[in-house]
C-alpha cells in the first residue's frame, strides 16, 4: 500500500467533493457559505465545504419527498433495488482506498484502521441490507374465515440522519443502508469535521443508479443544518448517532414539530470487569488497553471504566501500563501507526481538561496524560491510565471520548456489578472470568445493550447494536434495524361467503 509523505500528498491523490448533494446534483449552499475542513494530523487546510442551513434543508426535503411520492425507488421491484444496492457496495469497495485516505486525513484515524475496519465494514453493511431486500416477507394474520388480515411493512418516507465524526462512513451506512433497503429517501447531515468521505460516496450513489432525490447529503454544523432537519414538518424520522446531550435536543425537536420518529445511538461510559479468576490476564490486559486506545478512545463503546478485582489490581495494571507506555502516537498516514490524532483541537483540549480534573479529584495518573507530537501541528494525546479512581469522580461518570482509562478496584462480583451499573449510560459492558456462573450472572445483570464475556467489542452486522438508559434507544445493524425505517400497517379485507 502506498505511504504518503504528507497530508497534502495524500489529499492530491483523492478527488474530494465539497458541495452539498441534493436531488442528484452537487450544489453550493444557497447562502454560498462554506466551512473549513482541517486535518488534525498536522493542521493542513483540506477544503472549503458547503455549510448548509434551513434553506438547503428545505430544498433537500422537497426533493426527497418528491422522489418518494413519484415512487421511482420505493416502488422499484425488489430485484431492481437489490441490483442498485449491490452496485453501490461494489463502487464503494472499488474506491475504498481513496475513501480510507479521505477519512484518515479528515479525522486523524490511523490509515491501518480505515483500511481494515471502516471501509470493509461499510461495504459489508450495504451488502447485508441489499441481501435483506428480497428475503423478508410480510405477514398474514390468523383471521376469521370471512376476513383476511395482512400485516405489511411500509417505508416511512423521508428519513433524516445526523451522524458523528468518529466513524464517518460506517455510522452513516448503518442508517442509509437499512433506510434505502426499505424504500425511503434519505437526507444525511454528517459531522462538520468529517464530510469528505460521505460526499464522495454520494457521487457513487448517483453512479450506482439511485433516482434523484433519494440520497442526499447536507454538510453543515449541527445548529445550522441538523436542527432544521430534525425540526422539519415533512421529515418522517430522524436517526441520530452522537452525544446524549444532542440526542436530547433531537427528541425535543421531534416533539416541537411533527412527532417524527426518533432513533438515538448516544454516548457511553462502558465498564470492563476483570475478575480474579480470569485465566488469561494477558488477553484481558490487551483488551483493557485496546478497548480504550483503539481510535484514540473516540469510540462510543470504549471500555473507559476498568473495574479490577483488588487481589490482582496491581499486577493487572502493570500489564495495561506497559501496553500504554509502548504505544506511541504516530503519523496516521503511516501504515504501521496504531494510534493517531484526536479529531480536532477542541477535542484535544477537552480530553486534557479531563486529565486535569482526574488529578484534581485525587486519581493517580500512572501513564500519559499529556499532549504529544506537538511539532507536527496536529492534535495528539498520549495513551493515559489513571489508578485509584472512584466511581463518583468526573472521569468515571462523564464520557471523555479520548484515550483515558479510569481504573477502579472492587472486592467481589456483586460490588463490581453495582459499580458497573452506576452510570447514566448503558451502551456496552464486559467481564473477564473463567467462572461460568459469574459469566452468566454478569450477562444478565449488566444494564447495557452489548455485553462482552472474555472479549471486548465482539460485533457483527448480524447482531443489533444500541444502548440502554441514556445511551439511547432503537437499534442499528441486523434485521432489527429495519424496524426503525418502516411503519407497520394492518389491512383487513372482508370476504364474502367465507
Ligand atoms: P455530537 O456533538 O452529539 O454530534 C453528533 C451530530 O449531531 C453531529 O453531526 C453534530 O453536528 C450534530 N449536532 C450538534 N448539535 C446539533 C443540534 N443542535 N441539532 C441537530 N444536530 C446537532 O457528537 P460528536 O462529538 O460528533 O460524536 C461523539 C459522540 O457520539 C459521543 O458521545 C459518542 O459516544 C457518540 N457516538 C455514539 C455511537 C453509538 O452508536 N452509540 C457511535 C459513535 C459515536 P456538528 O458536529 O457538525 O455540529
Ligand atoms: Mg477534519
């Protein structure tokens, strides 16, 4: 694979699109406003990207509604829909190297991750929902002999999707693939830091053959473009991934406008429990470290609360600390780099602010905690490990969204589970144990949408993903995600002579 000497050289090998994609065409924001896309790798200015507002939202909603009403996509035969979506998956796959590069330069995620995870998983997501199109049947109810009841699923109409910057394409694909597979039109608002890959994908959607108005992308900031989308009277649903704070706003917008359907995938503060009966502490230590340091901790399921049995705590944290010390932030464009930059300066300052809060509240900083690669002009923070954290400290309660592990000691399983569940979040949780009874007890008692036993981040497109509590509701991935984009209808037909 090609290695790039600079962000500029990488950028030159791509063909970024920077305008909004509405009704099958790239166009400037109606105001002509743009926003800067900056690479956090070294501060390079990448592009001026259209900054949409409510007028562009209105235009896109009208195009999406018209496309839906005309039915060119909605009423296409299942096999035709499937062909288009498979073509789309193939085009994304054929352009995966360029898309991986765009994501890496836009957000500082190591190129090894965008190549090995973000792009293949995006392609897999589109293929999975393409496959589903002609595999799912509606239902006929157990009707009396003089009637026929049909229970059918119908597309909602116009779906809005508001997504974060940490997995720009994958989080969008978790929305657009099931929404399109069920016949909806979609309007996507990517995070302002990372619009480039999705805008390039819009071009591929047109090439794949989605009718005009079915697939729209509106770059812009949250209040400017996301809010009017969620407030729009003619949008039928908003699928959101992002922080709990903004998720609450989205619910409010739905309530203030047309009671549109809302699906929320929000934040997390996931506990990873290490029992003293764990028979592979090396594997557990690697999972504890990588469960937070992957993508520099900017992962909603990051296992940031590390709960360790007191009897093994010092021995275990030594292993985690060794991994953290050896993991040096590097150039995200270097294929050997495993740990890159944070998404922007603001995120770096937020993470460093949490490190200061941790120290001030009495936690012991044992590794990292400082900015790194300062000469690069980019935004890097060292892998960081705190010991002697208590669950009431800010660094144990708030989502940091950076490479910071907070280690908390416990004395028995009951205490561990109580601490684990003492959070407003419930996205993921895990336990390392060789005791099958403890594994099952934890599996049942942990209040989270994903529970991992003797692994971390086990996942697949076939399994649902989402949260309990303030981590949101509704599920992405698997066939369950189709519920988010369809309405259930009963058709009752009276029969004569039955
Ligand atoms: P964020 O600040 O909540 O933003 C998410 C999206 O909402 C962005 O597109 C943002 O636009 C938009 N937005 C902001 N204010 C808005 C408003 N008033 N109205 C409508 N839209 C608005 O989250 P982030 O910083 O991008 O991402 C990190 C968060 O996402 C973390 O909390 C993480 O846990 C969560 N996340 C969850 C999952 C999951 O599946 N559960 C997956 C990934 C990330 P701008 O940023 O452009 O302003
Ligand atoms: Mg950027």
